[in-house]
C-alpha cells in the first residue's frame, strides 16, 4: 500500500480493503471513494427495506458514519461489503422496530408531532417503487433475504453471515418468501402458502 | 458434488428447488430434480411457483439519496467532532485529559445560530495557571470542582433557551451526544430509566446534541426513542469550541451546589446499582 496521499480519482480502482486501511491511517479521500462506491446500493437496500425515503436516508447516514467511527476497529478483512450491509441491515431493523413501537403508541396516546402521523411517506414510496411495493407483502426477514440476494448479489451463505443465521435458515426464508409472493398474485391458483 | 439422492424424499428435493428456480443448479443435481418433480405434483407446484416469483421480481433502478447525506457523512469523516475515528493518529491525543483546577472566564467568540449559545466559566480554584486550563485548540477543560457553566442552548421541543447554570440546586447530568453516535444511543435507555426513577427527587438530565443537523431531525430522533428528559441542540458547535472533549458520549455530573463531581467518558449503563446509588447519594446531599 502506498503511503502517498491520493486523489479520489486515483483510488477509484483500489479494492475495499485497501481503502479501509488507508482511511484508518487518516486518508479521508479513501473513505470518500468508498462512500461513492456504495452510496447508491446501500441507499437502495434501505429504501426498499424501509419503504420510506426519509428513513432510508437516515439509515444510510447512520451506516456510513458507523463505518467512519469503526474504521480503526475494522477486522473483517476480505468482506468489507458484507460488513457494510450488516451495519445497514441493523440500522434498518432498528427503524422497523421503532416504527412498530410508534404504531403501538399511536393507538393509545397522542404523539408530540401530530403532523408526523398524518403524513405517510411510506405509502408514497410504495405507490412509486415497484420493488418496494412487491416486497411489502413479506415479513421483514423475508424481505431482507430477497433484497440482499436478488438485488445485492450476496450468496445465501453470505447472507447467513450478515444476519447471524444459517444458510439453511436463510434459504428457507427465501423459499417461503417466493411462495408467498406467488400466492398473493391475482392469477395464482396453484401455489400453496407456506406455514 | 452431487448432493441429491435420487431415492430421497421431497425434503431433499426442496433443498434444491430454490437454486433450480434461480437457474443456478446444473448437472446431475438439476437432472435429479427434474426426475423427481416429474412424479411429484407437490414439488412440481413449488418449483413452478418459485420460478414464476423469481422471474417476476422487478429489476432494480438506481436509487440516489439527497446530496445532503453525502455532505454530512463526508463532513463527519473529514472533521471528526471530538472523537476521531478509532485508530487514527489524533485519537490518542484527544483522549488525554489531565488538566485540573478552574479559574477563567471563557466567552464564546461566536454566538450560536440561534443567538443563545454562550459559555461563561465562573471564578474557580486559586493557584492554577491559565495554561493548565486550556486544552489543545484553545478550548477549556472542565475539571472536578468546576462550576456548572452558563452555557445555553435551545430545548429541541420548546425552542426556549436553557442555561445550564439555571439548573443549580438540582443534581444535573450533562450528557454530550450526537444522533450518529451508536454508543450514545446505547446508553440513552438507561438514562431514561434513571430519569424516571430519580427525576422526581431532583435529578435533571440534560442531553446536549452536537449534531449539525436540523433541530427537527434531532427532535424526531428523540421522539422515536421516547426520551422524556431535557434535550438541547447546539447546532453550530459552540460547546465543542469552548470545551475540550474526548468524544461522544461524554457526561458531566454536577451536584446541587453546581460543582462538577464526576466526568464520564464513553457510554455507561446509568441505572446500574453503583451508578444509581452514587446519584441517589448526591440527591440526598445539600451540595
């Protein structure tokens, strides 16, 4: 690894591990290159996981800042992308849990910001984004498996690492998710709905 | 390797149907699946459903967040606020904090964007030189025994300015934090539990956000977590410019007399017995 400061353009071809090492050594431009490399894919994942643009931007920001904060602790050599999506996935799950809690609270008590209740950005995105609309029919853990496998290209074994599960369990979720999607199609009359 | 036993069960076949539907199965395994589903209506139906669903998944279009997210993140990467990324050279220097005593008045050179942030250090202990008080960058180091500063920032819910020294008479926990700080988030629930337990006895928790984001964003973050203690927002970095810190979260505890009695660097479980007992003792004291 060169110790010379580099420009973002010069680092474009560098692999993730080299960029993380250079950032941990203090080269901010190395992180900038990583950010630009993954901004769209992490945001797309969060957007389709959460179904709401504001939350997805928050999750992206939290993910990338966590990378900044943990750069010196990064030890997952060879799997930066998996590490990145592990953080992103956790950020999304956290927001999903909070949303569920807020939803429960709304049924029993007024919130501090009534405007937030009236505005439903999730519904807006679902009407606009085909993937988000389709995957909204699934549970969060089914949705994350399809997003990571189909749209981010992770293998089922890699997803098991990201989600802290087993490859068999991940494949089972994907299997059930696809059957669920088939069963929910209007033209479906054969598929069974998994238990 | 052929994982499929041609004499095996539907369960064995189903373990391969997903790969088959995705088109990633070939050779002997694919042939074995074809043989099985030819005689098994249930597996054949699953394979048709899986294949149809897989093929019907929409293609992804590139998604772009607002440019503001990039600006915030890269700003954080290039100018760490109080806490440099772990492992970077400046991190060690930022963690040194052995300045003691207090005797200075530090006025902020820049008023906050909302016009209320200011800091004044009151008269302090004698015999301490100015050099002992000033941390790198000309900032002041709070030391044990120092009076609670008259720093003011706006409450994220009411919009009203709150000056810390107005809280003298209560035991005050001043927690410096940011929404992007995961350790900060991790200690918030215990802080909330502590506040609900000891707040009625005179414990004030003031969480000072140093986020550069909008106050609305900070307020939303707080709302989402159901925090009920006071949250102030120092959006222009006035506190950081005035005080040397080793990062976030960083917490200062002041007794009823307004003197700094505890300084905590990093997250803590605030409602654990030892911590709660210490604070309970402070509440019983007249200061």
